[in-house]
């Protein structure tokens, strides 16, 4: 079967993260053929010109307005033709074997509509939104009311995040995360692509729900992918707009699929309104830079993963692990990151040949770019 994949990345003012994920995609072996599409959602920071010089093999689409995540993805999907489509966030990093592992799941399961990977953050923590139970009124009530957070391992109260299930095992699930979602084009076209009424958030839930209704299975493959959760969103939203978009998307989903349900109209709608109000009041600032080394007593360890993966037990909590990603070490890097979980260590990726020259107007001029969970680590090596 044709294994060709169209990879779609949407950029909005995060060109350095886009550069990082594109470098990781370059390291994938040639026996996994792919075409890469980067859709710029009217960033107005010279992102596309900057990235074109670095990655001439990539297809770039520049939108004249920011119509949202779903609309931008659909533009690239309609322009492409491969049998598989990967939706990939810019604030991610994949391994050499990530894509082939997920394609293998598709090839073994002809009715599989979508496959998701195991998303982990820069401290090795598992991100539970990468594999969730199918949406139901009860699971939504438990999430919005706080019951799922209070009983994280409960099959009854935390069914939404499937906290009772081992994250290291492959499984059939109900929902995936749009940060990494490999889809069968046939299934995607059958359900009508992404619903463009979702500006940001919710379109992945809607898409998986529609595929399940159309008879396709949704699968989780525990191959790790780094996801700097929130970095691509922080450029687009302040806290109030973020919460309105997130919880508003949930409201749109229930209006679409359960418009006449009394429970939806009265209980779920009221909980959503309360969530928006409370979250907007309490939200911290998003998109902050991580602390500089001068403010953390210089606890930084530069690792060479071309050699043996180090023993992390001797590294103090609160330290930064600085790694220069190069072809051939991305899988090792992700294995190392998984082992950081619970150890209080944070991964920083460093690209000595990457410069911010040509970006404007908000980027400082830097030769040698370091990226972390708070974005650009501008003073890490300077």
C-alpha cells in the first residue's frame, strides 16, 4: 500500500518552533515518504520568508487572514493528495520512527480512521489529552464538575481521560489530540474534513466523534512525541480569549450533536459558562519565558546523545538538560525525555546554527537558538 503522508503544520507567530519540528521531520528515513505543508495564518512577522530559506523543500501557504486552525488545515488538505494525512502542531518534536510506527497501525487495521501518539511535555510528563474516551454527557459532566480530577484513577469518574488505563499500551480509544493526529484520507473525506466553525480547540474531538459514527476506529500508539503544550496557542490568545475559545468549543460540540437534550441545555451549558468565568479570572499569564540559568544557580547539563544515554539519577532536581538535536538521535532524545518523568528535570533543545535574523519585529537578534517549555530561551547561552 502507498505509505505517502501529507504532513500539515499551521503556523501563527511561532516560526522557531516550526523550524524545530521541520528539522525533526528531516531526520525521518526516506523509506517513509512525506510531503510537508506549512500554512501561515497571517502571522505578519516574516515567518514564511524566514522558513522558506531554511526549508526550500516544504510547501508553504500564506493566508491573508487568520481563519482558525480548522480552516488552515483544510486548505492544505484540499491541496494535497496522499492517502494519509498528519496534523502536527508546530510546538512538537517527533522521532525517526514515530511516523512509521503509526502508519503500521493503519496498515494492520483497515477500518482505522485515525492514530495518535503518546504526547509528553519537556519534563517527561504524560499528557492525557492524547488518548481520551469517546465524548458522553456523563464524562463531560465529570470533567467540568471536577470529579475526574478528584478521582484520577476512577473508571467511573475519570473515563474521559482514561486514567485507569496503562498509557504504555496501545489501545482503541474515542478521541485523540490534534497536536499529532495521523488520519486516513478516505475517512477524513467521508466525514467532511474539519468543521471550520471551531476556531481553535474542539475540532479534534468533533473529527474523532464523526469518524466513530461513520464506522471507523480510533487508535492510540504509545510512541512518544514531545509537545510543548500551549506554546502555539499562547501566541494566538490572551487568557480570556483562550478560555472562551476552549470552553466555547465544547459548547459548540454539544449544540451540534445534542441540541435537544435537556441535560445539555441546562446542566452542561451552565457548567461551561461557570468554567469560562472562573478560568478567565484565575488564568496565569501564558507564554512566559523559562527562568534564565542565572536565576537557577546555573544547573544545566549539556548531553551528547550520540554517546550512551546518561544516568539521570545523579543530576539534581531543577536542572536543565541541554541537547543539540541532530539526525539519528531524535528517538533517543524522546526515550531520554520519558525517563525524566518525576525527576524535576527540563529539556532544552539547542540549535547553534539557527538564527533569528530575518524575523521581525518582536524577535531579539540571536545566533544559536534554545527552545524550552516557555518558548525562546534568549539568554541561555548569551
